[in-house]
């Protein structure tokens, strides 16, 4: 087993295809397949299952993927640390963002790296906060933003900002009476909700509060993506519970009416997440500062220090 074989294996597993991995890595597909066979022979077990639609990790391959991603991350960090010249960060960093944050921040993050970290390479991936926590803990991602993260021993979280959760409704017509500026939580069951799946952090938050209050939510539709949720709300299929930032990211803020939920106030907390007990490289520290600054500037108001 060597680092090159591990890198080849990780790329195939992540992309789900030998041909796509060969294109990204810049090598011939037969050579890539040969290195994977050598790795499987060395470990004595199949690592990838070939299917008609590509390749997926076997059970053993999934376990190796977690190890290999961390090994490659540490190797890159070591190279970066030794190659840093004149204090200018170099190397590659992977940053994970929730979908709503990705729509707001990806372009600005790329521009920030271009202007302030020109020798560094950036990769941005999207995922739910639960997935981002797992990726950081296993070394597949270097740092990221998480919404309302649950405590995990393997990651450290640093609060960046709080945003109130709001009831999102279609914008009232000119003739319609304007609804109240806020909405007590006890009134939420009156509204048919378009809401994410049970694993989503915002759904967990409002369901926990409903359980404490002895209320039954009126869930009309379970939809995973925020853009799809907002489109259903805009076209009159229900209401949503999201932050103002999620609505701003849609680019259609005028199409919606927002009412902060009160009694109690419900807050969505955005945190910077990074591996716990792992030395931070020069590049990681620089990326953290850039990411936190962009989040504070573009994703909502600051929280108290």
C-alpha cells in the first residue's frame, strides 16, 4: 500500500466512476485499474464493487475510505507546512457548507482565496450539517459551517451568528390584510408546513419545541431542498420555517412574508466547525478567518462575542 494507491482509491470512491477518476487524476484508466487491483491484492479484499453505473465501495472499502481520507489530509498538511514560503499559505483545503450558506458564500469564498490566498487550492462541498460533522470527524473535510450542531467529541465548534427562525408565507396581495409582524409558537400548528426530512436540524429544533409544548405540527409536505420548499411556499402549497438568510439566498425575498416565531424565540445558530485536538496549519487558520468574516458579513447579524 502506498499514498498514490490510496489517492487513486479515494478519487474513484468519491466520484463513483473509474473513468471520471482517471480524468480528474490525469492518468489512463487501465493504469488506474491496475493500481486499484494491486491495492486490493495487498489488502486481501475487494474494495470497490463494479456496477453498470460505476463503482461503489464494498464494506471493507467504506472502512478504508475513512482511514485513507484522513491519511491523505495529514500528508497534505505536512507538505503544506514544510512548503510554506515567506509566510504565504500553500496547499489544498476542503471546506463544507450547508446548501443555504453555499449559495450565499461560495462565489465570495472563491474570490477571497483568489485575492488573499493565491497559492492555495480550494475545494467546496455541500451537505447537511449532520453529514458535515461526520466528514470533519473522519478527515474528509478540513473545516466547515454547521447549523445547530450536536456535540461531537471529534469536532470543535465556534459560534458565528444567530438568526431567528421565521414562518415563511407567500407575500400578501395588495388587497389582503397584512398578517401580524410575529407569530407565537403556539399558533404554528394552524399552518400547513412544507418542511425538511426528520434528520434536518431545523425540523429537529421545531419538533422538540412542539413536543415540550404538547403541540402537534401540521406537516403537509416533506421536502429536502430549501429552493424546492420556497417554490412550494411561493405557489401557495404551504408555509415554511426557515431563517431570513435562507430566503435572501433564494434571490426572491420579495415573494415571501416573514414572521419571526416568538414565545419562545427560536434561533438557528451558525457555527464554524473544525477537527478537535488537531494542530491547525497556516492555511487552515487563514481559511477560518476568511470564512468567518464572510459568514458574518453576508449570512446575518453578528451574535454577541
